[in-house]
C-alpha cells in the first residue's frame, strides 16, 4: 500500500481539524445520547461504555458526558434523535455510506441529497452500496507509539481481534463487532496509545481514484462531514499520497 492512502487513513489524519472545529465533541455527545437510550449504566450497556471511553480520550469534561447520558436515558428533556444511514456514489464510482443522527429527518435527507448532487455524486437507495462493506470494530494506532509488529500481532489476536493491517504510519486493528469492546479495553489496559476507535464500515474492496475524481470525492466527503447531523462517513476509495498532499 506504499504510496497510496485509503479513505480510512485520510480520515484519521483529518481528526485534528475536526477537533479544532468542535465537530468531534458534537458527534460524541450525540453518540452518548443515542447509546444511553438502552440504559444509562455503562457497565451493562456496551455501546454506551464505548462512547464514554471515546469521549474521555478527547478530554471531554465529565459534566458534559453526564448530561448526555441523562438526556439519552430520559432523565433530562430535549429533542429526541433518530439514527439514519444514507448510501450513494461519489465521483469515479466510489461507494459512500453516511451515518447521521437527526431530530429532523426531512431536513437532513434534503441536505444530504444536495451535498451529493452538488459535488458530483448520486444518492442511492437503502442497500445500494452497504453490501460492499462489513461492519467491524476499528482501532487505529500510531506505529511510533505501538509495540513491534510481531508483539502487537500476537497481543491483539489473543485479545480477540480478527486482523492487524499496515496502513503506512499507522496500524489498523479490525475486530468482529461483538469483540470490539474487549479488544479496545485490552489495548488501553496495556497502555498502548489509541489514535481512534469506532465501529466502522470497512470496504471489502477498494478502488483507486485519480485527478478530478480524487479531488471530487474528497470535496464531497468534506461537504458531508461538515453537516452537523453527520456522525460518520465511510468510503471505499484510495488515492495517491501525492494527490492528497496537493489537495491539502
């Protein structure tokens, strides 16, 4: 994969910018609210426990986390949100999955459709591209802060992971959804710094984009991620690292 950047890698490199914009706090608060619907006790609610760990990893204040849990569990009032997944194609035929959390379905679907059409994409029907992805736990590590490859491979497999992938200057740990929490907790207990963690849509295959298609897909995904209701965007493209640098 030398010389190539997958969307997952590009996404993690953009995380610092998202944090500066406050976007990451908004996304994590929504995730906590939604997760807490199934109970406000993180010990018995795996999704909530994961969301709280992610929030703490970006230094979210404990009071913010507490209020989000109370809102989701019904102890505090507020607009109720629903989760919706949209699917479509971007420039060059790249598949895109967009996960949102919204209190106004009509507004959000109109905005997402507009973002697709304005940036050279097409919004599809439910199921049109989701089959190209697998739901997996995804944990990203900085290679410089991680153990040697053989040691790390043995450790994560023993913890229950499915695979360890080389993503240039990062390691990508993939797990089955039901093993995700267990592997995250094992990695953190071993004091291995985690760059990011999420239940993600991992593409079964990727496509290489160049030129206008490469710049177009990144503009489209930027537009989608900038929307306040968007929680996650997943795609199956790769671009040359030189093109990423030129766009940056």
